[in-house]
């Protein structure tokens, strides 16, 4: 909202302070600066505030605002006097202002760094977290304007306001003076204030998704008068699923005399409905959507599912329509799924919502599914249905203009009906936030992700989000660091999801293989080795094995303490006449269920080949396993009745419910029945639930391997790594900050600047990273003089950009032990590659022999700071053998970074070579991580090569680039993205 000309002309309207926020109850509101045009809004707002709230604000009866008050509260300079308002539907529901003061409490200007702050929230909106959101934003504004402290006077009886200040997490001081409580808040963010902010964000965003998935009433806007069409299809699906709330059909073209449609009330507009509508499904042409949204907003609808197409997927004009759609919905406090969405599903027995185009609602289950593609959503729903698996919730977000995968993670973290979260993503609007949320969610339940559009370098049509430039391999590594199970295909996602939702996590990589086919057992054994598992030799039960033989063998394998998981392989029995007998599938399924239910809790998977009846028996389970323990903020839904499913095809996995199951990992009853000790930091073991079955050994093994890696991450995440204390004693953060400020200058170039060799050496030295010096050698004589200064033996290197780090081109000569050798080398290099002025040769003293490595750190505007490690040389570059971790890195991250590259054995004594000093490399990684974390102006660092010897390491080359720090949205006040 732009200011009028009366606004103070020397301070422009700060539109970057505008923000959409999610409030405590899941509704949205807009925070923006107050302008001179807000006089009438302010007066109207004040008239709706109770006398008690006015008294708490002004410490005296204050029934109305005078003209002078209105002028004062709407005229700000946006530096020393700032006012913010929270609006819904364009009207104020809360305000906050600060006035800069000096030590005597009088109005002041900079350099005074304290301000008096005061809040007022409309009584009808108190308890929604309005004041808390305002405090976050006004504190950020104050810090931007050089204010370091807030002072507030609060009446002792105003407990709500005192609690807002107390719970904010800022360092504060409190005193009682002249009948009021005097509070002083230091505005520098603390770990506690960030934790409070993120906790509020999590609860609010989870609640906003829950409001969409569990409405008390649904209106389908655009329901056709005749069968067919998108709106009529959604209405039919709502009714077929048995939605427990109230349903309405809305279409402005309905005849006035039409009272019902398909048995539900029919209306021409929401205004005709005489009760609250919680969710609206909009299925009208794009040009009519704004009218529908306005109707919803004016009648208190809480959320929208917009199925209409014609937005950002159509180009720039559609993208602007999409932005306006989001702005309009949020102005009324509504969140949007879509546009161009496929719909949402909630199978909870108390809801039974199918507000989607899916013709049949999936069975109840423990899997939550989010997809950005309607086509992929259809395929996943169909595939899960055929495999006998159920869902807890489903969101197909289309263009994901508002509700995104991050919101779904917030919801899944708290939803007791969800044990596994599956996400198909084509874009990451906020990778930094995604990894933070995924790490927290993965600590209590698996998160499985397929990332589409990995190699296109652009976002899919309709996804108006920032494009991250980091390679897909880096994205994958960062997801792994956050505990995300990253798979390549939707088939692999479903395979892993079925295993994780129905089976306990494995305690390790040891796998027992048993079955009635030696060949299938060997294929499974090879697949296990290829996936890094530790299989035992397959146990061949022979083709004569009966279901009882399978049961006994499985029970024995589960009881064996030397195995952590079991894969059962099965082929059809061959009768006496040489023909396959296929009628014992149901019997075999029952035998496997019995063995799994009676043994210790370990994951079991089945690989089968065309056994008649087995696939049907495997798909006959009525529900997935009971919920794991975890967050209990959102109310769990009661279990529903068994749901019928269709049989899977022989080429798809199926699942079988273990008889007598007590639940999956995390239930105490199962832990007691298992009679085994749980590893430290892991959830208690439990009886298996559904036993997943796969048509190919490699699919079962790949799913199990992902479960093994995830379980290992869970155990490690229970005791997170630390940043060693020695870094605090051997780093010079203030000195580095002063040096960076000097190097950037008073008016830094937004594009940044590279540092010279000496500048980079000085900066890195502040963090205990010595770089071996180099001396220029513009001619042979200068090279000899440099070698004499450094001491023989030396290396001669060319540093021209096209030859840097290209020893294979002949621009590097090593182990030059005397002047003659140096002069010969100089002549050879210049004769081969060109004149010294083109080659820029330098001389450097030799380092101890070791392994050449490369260490890098870079800043991605979306993902944040990333630390990378790999071996130097063309093979590693060609194979992409580089490992990545997010900054700040812990001691565990550094150790894993070194060991996670494929060529890591070279560092640990491969083929009889001496192991190198990996602890020294870990220390270097931690120091570099600390540098870029402390100083966001350091946007890129490359240490190449770093020679790691059996004792110590040497940094031979370093390049550093400085730039003004990119904005850190994750450290600012919470806000919804605007794309």
C-alpha cells in the first residue's frame, strides 16, 4: 500500500516490510506499515476495541481517538517512528508502533538505540497470535533501523501482553515502577527466540493445513447442472466418500427454484447459505475465480481448493493472475491449494473427505502423500490402491502458489495418523526451510521424496518460485544430510513407503535370505551387495518347500541375532506332472503372517514370481500398522472399518497384514513382546505390520537399503554432532570482520569482488587456515630469487585462468631441487605454453607428499551455505564424486563428508598406501564452515589443492570471493513466500 504525498518525503514507503503471516489458528493475515491513508481504518478499528483493552493500552479510560491522536498514529517517518498494522479483508485487527527514545525516555533520533513499543489488538482476534507476530516484525524493523532495545510499560493486570513479551525468547529485564511493569527487551535474536519463532511457525502452518483437510463443511463452487464436468465430479466424489460434514453445491447459474442437487442443498451464492462454510472447492473458469474468491472471503470461508487452470502454467500473464489470486485470498485470511490442483483427500473416519477428481477414495492407511503434479497424483493413488496400501491424507497442489511441500511437512510432523510422508516435488521454493523442516520431521517419521525436473535447470510451467543454481547432486546430498530418503522414481517412492509404513526399522544392514529358488536367492544376494547391505548366504528351502517350511525358516531367521532383516523369495511350486501349482498362495501368505507375528520385530519383505493367490492374499490387508509414537499436538482420528481393495497385478508390490500385530515401531507393547534391547537413540522395536511384496528382487532390496540408511541416520540424529570448542580459541572473528569490511569498502559492488592471493591468505589465516605462500615469477631470474627466498625444493606453476589446476597440460613442474632444474623447467613451460605474461607463473615451496583434495564453500541464495569435499583431478570431476553438507557443519558432518565420496578408500590406505591425516582434514572443513557461517559476506571459497599427508595437510591454493551478504529469510520474522 503506497503512502499519500503527505507522507514524510525523505523516507520512502518500505514495501519490503509487508508480509503475509499464518496466525495461531491457521488463518492468514497481512502485516504492513501504517500510512496517512489509514485514518478511517484506524478509527474504525479503535471503535471495535473494548474499553478494557483501551485502558490497558493508555493506562486510563480512552473511549475515542482525537484528531491529534489519529494524525500521530498514522504519520511516521519509518525510522524513528514506525507503525505496523495487521489486516484481514483490508481492515485493521491489530497495531503496533515504536518511538525512538533517549536515555531520559524522550523522543530522539539516531544514534539513540532504544524505542518505546506499544500494541493494541482487537478483542475478537486476541488469542490468535496477532501480538506475537507483530512483535517479530516490529523487532526486525527496529533492528534494520539501528534500534537494539525495546522498552514497554504494561499494567500488572495485562497478563496477555506480559506473556507476549515473556514468551518471545529475547533477553529481557523487568522492574516494577510507579504502578506498572517496566520491560526492556534486547532485540538481538537468540537461540531461544529463533526456536520460539520456528515453533510458532510450525504449529500455525500445521494448523492451516489441518483446517483444509478436516473441514466441517464444504461448498463446491461451479457444480454443473448436468452430470459431468469438474465441479459435479468433485461433488460426486465427496458424497461417495461419505464426507461427515455438510456439503453444498454452488453455481450462480442454478435456477432459483432448484433446492437440491444430488441430494445436497443447491445455492446460487455462498450468501444464501445460512451457516459457516469452512472449505470451498472452486471449479469455475479462471476469469470467474476472483468473484468466487471474494464471495468466499466475505462469508468467512477458511480455505480454498482451486481446481481451475489458466494461471502460471500459461505464461507471464497467467503468472500475474496467479499472484493476484494469492493476494486476494490471503487478504481475507484464506490459504489456497492450487490453482490447477487435483484436490485433497483425508481418509480419517471422522472426516472421510475426498475433495478431488479421484473417482475412488483410497483406503485408510498410515501414508501421507503430497504431489505437485496431478498426473503423478493420479498414478500414485491408482498404484497404491492396486497394491492394497492406504493413505492418511493426500494433497495435489498443482501450481503450489500457496500451500507447498513445506506446509505438508509441518502438518505431517504433528499428524498422528501419518507414519510416512511421501512427496513428489518439481520445485523447492525455499530449500533452506525445506531441509530444516525435513530434518525435524525425519527425526520422528520417514520422509521419502522424488524430485522431478532435476536436470532441466528451470522450474516446471506454473511454478513461480526462485530457481536454485545448485546441482541436483548437491540437492540430493543435502536431503540425505537432513534425513530425507531421496529416490529417483515414483515406483521407488511407493516401494520404500510400503516397507517403512508397515515394518519396523532395521537395526543394521545384515540380511537373511530364504526361499524355494536358489536362483532368485542369488539374485537377491547380489542386489544386497550392490546396495551396500551385508547379506548372509541364501538359504535354499528347495522347490519342495511347503508353506510350513517357509514359516519355520522365517521364524528361525527372525530369532537369529546375527540378522537385522529378512527377505523371503518365492516361486510357484512344481507338481508331479511338471506343471506349476498356483493354489497355495493364500496358505503361504498366512504362514508368513504367522511367523512375522510370532517372532522378534524385524523388517520382512517378500519377492515373489507369479504365485497364484499370493498377490491377492498380500493385498487383502484391511489397514496398515498402528501409528508410531511422535508429536501429539494434532488430534488423532479414530480407526475406520476395513476397506475393500482390488488385487494387485503380478508386476506390482502388494502387502500382507501380520496377524496379531500390535503396531509398528514405537509401540511399547511390541517392544516388550520382542524381548530385545533397543539401540541407544532408536525407537523401540515393534511387531511388523504389513509385509510388503515385490515382483523383483532389486526393488525389494532397494527399499530395504533405504530403510537401513534411514535407521542409521535416526540413530545418529539422536545424538547430534557438535562444533568443537577449539574453534572458539583459535579463530579471530572480530579481526576477520574488520578485514572483510575494509576489503569490501564503504560502497561494495553488489556483484562482489575476488580477493588477491595475499588477501585470501590473510583472511583464511584469521580462522587458522594457513595457505602456503606463492611468489610471482615473471622471468627466470625472479623465479630463482623466489626459490632462494622460499627454499628448495620448489614447484613452478602457471596461474593463468585457462591453466589453473590443469597439471595435465604441462603447466606444473614439481620437485625442482636447484637453480638449474628451475631454469630448465621455466624454459620448457614458456616454450610449450606461451609467454610469461600470458602464463603468470609463480614459485611455491614443495609440500609433503599426500593425496590431493579439493575443499569448497559457496552460498546459494535459496539453499544457503554449502560445504563440499572431493579428490582433486579429472576422474573425480567427471564422475561427480563430490560430497556436500550444509553449513554450519558439525564434527560428525565433517567426518561423514570425507567418508561419503566413492574414492574415500584412497584416504584410508587403499592398496597398501599409507592412510592420510583425516582428522586434520576434518578440522580444516570445520574451520572453513565456521568462516562462512560467521561471515555471510564470504560467498565462495575454493581451497585447491589441499594435499593431505600421513601427518598434517597443506593448502597450496585458495580463491575467495566477497560480496554484500544475501538476505537470510530464515532468520527474519516468519512470513509466507510471495512468488
